[in-house]
C-alpha cells in the first residue's frame, strides 16, 4: 500500500481536529497524525514560566527531582575511576 504525506491546517476541539480543507482520504480510513503547534514568537511568558515548562514532569515534584539528582550523583560516583595523586 502506498503512503501519501500531506500537510493540512486545522483547529483542535477537544479530541477532534477540524481540518480547513478536505484531505481527500476516504471516511473511516486509518491515518497517523503528527501535531505541530505554530510558533508564537510575540507571546511573552510570565517570569519563570519557560524554566517551569522545560522542567517537564519534575515541575510539580521538587522532592522527586531532588531524589533523582541524588541517585544520579551516587551512580556517577560508583562508575568514576579513582584519580592518582
């Protein structure tokens, strides 16, 4: 079966993506969707928001982050060779 890639724009409404034009694919056809939100360079984030977003899952789990960082330090110590004086 041939694969066809097309790029279309649309709007998200909950779990539904409404396309601006007909994709030319039969109704009920299984597809793979890659969602890419357009960049908004003029949008200013509140102070600290960019850092919070970059923290990902750790943003709301400071204790979990601390525990992971300590575990990571211990793992590095184990695999580190001793330095000769």
